[in-house]
């Protein structure tokens, strides 16, 4: 996997980094999706679905930051 990331084109790297950000952004700023599930009584791991939805959005943002950091470390793009 490391050699694949080192050889990847800049466009591919941008796609890898930006995809989780864009998915999280669409989920957080697209209210109909949230509003359609917020009134439900469903539970995910014991949490109401609305809270689980927001936790999923925050997990995607965290994942995208970790992915960006790992890719930059592998490609030696982090300065001293």
C-alpha cells in the first residue's frame, strides 16, 4: 500500500483526501437527510439515530484528517 501511495498521481491523492471531506460536508449541510431520520425512534448501538448520524459525520471528518496525515507522511510532504 505504501508504494502505491508513493507512486500515485497528485490527482489520485487529492481524490483520496477530499472524498471523505466531501461526504461529511454533504451529510452535515444537507438537512433533509438528517431531518428525515431525526424524528425516528430507531437506535444505533443504544443511541438515538439523530445522535448516531452526527457521530458518523464527525467520524468521517476525523477519518479524512487521519488519511490526509498518513498520505503526507508516506509521501514525505510534511516539513520539519
